[in-house]
C-alpha cells in the first residue's frame, strides 16, 4: 500500500482564460496532518474542491486512493467522497435541522442503521467535539466555534479516511481556535485519518501540522515540515511567516503611476 | 455607429443569456425527474415539503378565496339582475372559480407565498454552502432537496386550487343567498345542473397541475441558479414572482384556447 493517500500531479486549473494553478504537485501521506497555506485568492480551497471532484482540472491529475478523481463517473466520485469528510469555512450546517439531526444526516443517508445505534453514534461524535450537551440546539443557537465543532462531528460521522478543513480558524476567538487545533490533531490520530487543512493562520498551523505546502502564483512556492519552513530563507515564506507588509507579495496592486492617477 | 453596435450587442447578449437560462432550467427539470425516485421512496421528505408549501399557504388561499367569491357574488348578481336571471348566480360563481379564478389566482398566490420561500431557501442553502456540503457527503442535492420540493408543489397546487374554488363558492353563497336573498335551491341546483365534471372541473385540475409544475420549477431554478450573495438571492426571489406570474397568465391563455377549442 502506497504511503500517499492523495497525489496531485502537474495540476493546472483555471476559470475561463485565467489560470489559477500552473503545474502543482503535492502528496498527502496517510495518517499525517498536512496544510496548504497561501494568501487569499491563491487557490487553496480550489485544491480541496479538486480533491473532492467538485471541479475538474484543465490538465494533470488528482488521485485519491490510487483512483484518478476526474476520470470517475458520478457514482465513482460519490464512492470516493464517502471516504472523505469536509469541514466548510463557516460550517455549512443544515439550518433546518437540529445539531443532532445534522450529525445523523450522513448516517441516515448512507446506512440502514437502526435509530438506537444512530443515537449512540451521534452522541459519541458530539462527545468527541465536546458538544454532547448541545444536541437539541438549532444551528442558529450556536456560536461560530460551536458551529464549526458540530460541522466537524458531522464530517467524521462515517469515520472517513480523509478529513479536509477549509479555513477552520477563520473568525474564531483564541479559545475556540485552540479547541479546533486540538481537535484536528486528536481526531486525525484517533481515527487514523489523513487530514488536509487549508488556512493562512501561521502560528496555529505550525504548532500541529506534519507537513506544509505554500501556494503562491499558481505553484507550490515552498514545502516542508514546520521546522524546515521556519528556517527557510525564501523571501515569500519569510514574508508570510513573519506577516511582513511588503515583499514578494506587494502591498500595492499593480496600477498606473500615482502621479498620473492624481493628474499631477 | 459604435452605439448602434453596442445596442445590438446588448440585445444579443440579453437574448442568448435568456436562452441559456431556459436551457439550464430545462436541464434541471430533467435532472429532477431522473432523481425523483428518492422523493417517492422516502415520501416523508415530500410530505414535509407539502406541509411547508401547501398547508402553510392555506390561510392566504382561504381568505383570498372567500373575498374573491364574495366579490363575484356581488358583481354577478347586479349584472345578472339586469337580465332577470339572478338565479344563475350560483353557476356564474362556480364556473368562474372552477375554470379560471381557482387555478389562476391560486397559482399567483402560490408563487408569491410558497415560490418565493422556496427560492430564498434554496438560494441561501447555496450561499451558505449547504448544497456543497451535501455534495461532499456524496448526497445528490437534486434528489434530496430539489425533487421533494418539486413534487410537493405539483401535488399541493391542485389541492389548493380545489380548496380555493370551494371556499370561493362559499363566499359567493354568503353574499348571494344570505346577504342578498337569492333563492338557495336555485343557487345550488343551477350550479349542479350546469357545471360539467369533465369539461369544467377536470380542465381546471389540469390547469392547476400545469401551473404547479411551472411555478415550482421556476422557484427551484431561480434559487438553484442564484448568485451566492444577499443581492443575488433577493433578485432571484423577485424574478420568481415576476416570471411565475407572467408564465401562469400566458399558460392560462394557451390552455384555455386548447380546452375551449377541444
């Protein structure tokens, strides 16, 4: 069995004539927590969508468990997705269903388990994210951090091999952020899953990720363990890690000269 | 010259984008038909939607029907009286409701009440990534979310139209018989003798079924196709009412001409 559960080879993707990814190569090892980092609009979330088969690459390939995703028909893609769990940026909880029903949703859709087993499983998943006591609440009654944790419980409802996180820390307070960090690592190790996190939060990601890819200008600009990247001398990595205002990623968007714009 | 080219460009773009949207809506319609198995296998999903689209629309349907019936009774009585045939008021109210006003007004009210709710709900589900989340859980949103709402609309519309006609006739009865004093026996017996089941009632049901398909598919398509922003959902909701109303009135004319011709 290959060590890599997901392999991305020479991936090119874009919308219309605009090219977002220009030959990306990535490998995600089984059992590891990997992060994809980069500035806003660098196409990080798009990589998750390509792995999930929601969009197709222009060229190159994304393979999950040795199966090329975009060559599958809809049934094949759905089979692959049953191995995946995804946490969306704002949770994407079903607002007409309670917390309990949200977590039970994948079980009801994909299994014929009796109600008493579903109840036990839902409460176990909610307990894992510390929200067993909130099972009766509706999504509108949850805070941002709680909603994210419920969505995480739903993402792991069927014990997936792959868990993908889209900006899991966005808009969270420091306590909720620490809770989510801890949950990502703990759940990954407890379930023996492979986790991919898309984020731009340096401190949190560097504290628990096993391997990190930096995406910039449509390519993998740098990759390595957090330790290796901290020691990196690459200007882009340095600018990103140390939150420098100017550098390879310029402060100003390209524009005509300032004087001509101000008619000086 | 340039402005003329711009004008034709705008007209061309507007026409092609409308044709494109019509094609996308037709594609969604067939996708719904293909994914409809789930709506009948797990009929409780459709039942839940029938409650939201049908039962929750009852208040507006019943109240409107009662007033429409009362107005028909009043207007009809004073017109028929001139020709000395005020006993025919029962037939007039019943035929107007069963053939035309029942299906048409119900569909217009349905578009305003349930259609907008469907569009806003689907649009917001899209904007908040709930449909994407469902896709990533290997659940087809067309089968799980869209198809049950479609069948709920198609089932609810004829029932609502029948209730509308019934309550409308009751409204006409209250004004004509109780308030004005038309003979009760004449009111009901003339209605019984002159309303044909096949020609009047079945045709009315056919109309409301067609309106049910049209209204629901428009509401679902507008929600599914809405840009995932607050403005996008708001525009889609408005388009649902405008498009549904025009389509209902247009279809009504076409269906009526076929039915009268046949």
